[in-house]
C-alpha cells in the first residue's frame, strides 16, 4: 500500500553559466571628480542573477585617491550587463598619475572569461608654476657665461620640462652658445638650468641681446 501520498523531487543543477568580461568607459579619469564606469558583460542573457566580485589594486588608494560605488557588480536576471563607478578625489599633491587596476576575484552563477583586468589612470591636475631668472644681466663676448634658471613653486613628483624660445639681436652659434633648448627639472628638485656662453669675434659692434622666453611647459605652468 502507498503510505499516504509519496513524492520525491530531484533538482537538475544547471551547468550552463555564462562567461563574464570587464570593460572601461575610458582609460583615464580626472583627479577632480572625474568618473569612469567599469562594466561586467555576460556572453548571453542568464535566467539567474550573476554577481561579479571585484578585486582592486594599483598605485591609487581607495578613499584617499578615488571612491568606488561598490566592490561587486550585480547583473540582474534578463540583463547582460552591470556596472560600478570610480570617481577621482582631488588633492593638492603634485604627483605622478596613479592607476586603478580592477580584476575579477570570483563570479557567482557565471565564469570569468580568461583573466579579466582593466586599468584606469587618475590624471593629476596639480602642476607647479615655473619662473625664469638670470645669474647676471650681462656676459662678456670672450667666453663670458650667464646661467638661466627655471624654478618651480614647489617640489614635484614629476619631471618638469621647460621648452625655451631664444630671440634678440644676438644669434645662437654665432654670437653665443646655449647648452640646451629646454630645461628639465627632475622629480624632487626645485630648479634646473642652461648656460649661455659668449663667442668672441673681431667685429666692432654694439652690445647684442639674448632674450629667453618660455615656449611651453610639460607637467607645469608658466607663471604669468
């Protein structure tokens, strides 16, 4: 005799999880509240909610250099994508661009396709001002020298390159020599120099001028 109403149930465990990939809306974000979106994408629509657990690394530090909207991405049933947002946090440090690296740590109801990794650079906006000065207002025609110094307003973690423009009544290589057409201020230093040296000739002429301007600055700003 059947003892009451007998029923047993077995579940068929689905093994057809979808692959997951990561992508970025941009490879960089501004330090001052710039944003970038990390998207997790399924290979096809799933009937199960998929959770992508993320692992963050890189030279940038969460909370002090950037914020993130979540440590995981949820892809709801019926959708193929989900996102988190990374937002830059502004500071006054003149530093190198910093990186945010996002990897997949694990996936619930899905599979990581290969090794997924995306990297975003936080673009620093704290360049220092640059000013020019001279060691002397004149130099002798017969191998006299004068030093042009480029000075930044504070120490930088980036190399600052000051591109120079020479003009005036004196001609480079004829009336004087310049050791360089640009000044590089190394990370951790406050200034850099070039030297101008007079070239002697036998012409009886008026004093000639060398005018040095800043043409452009890499990782810095011309003051005024």
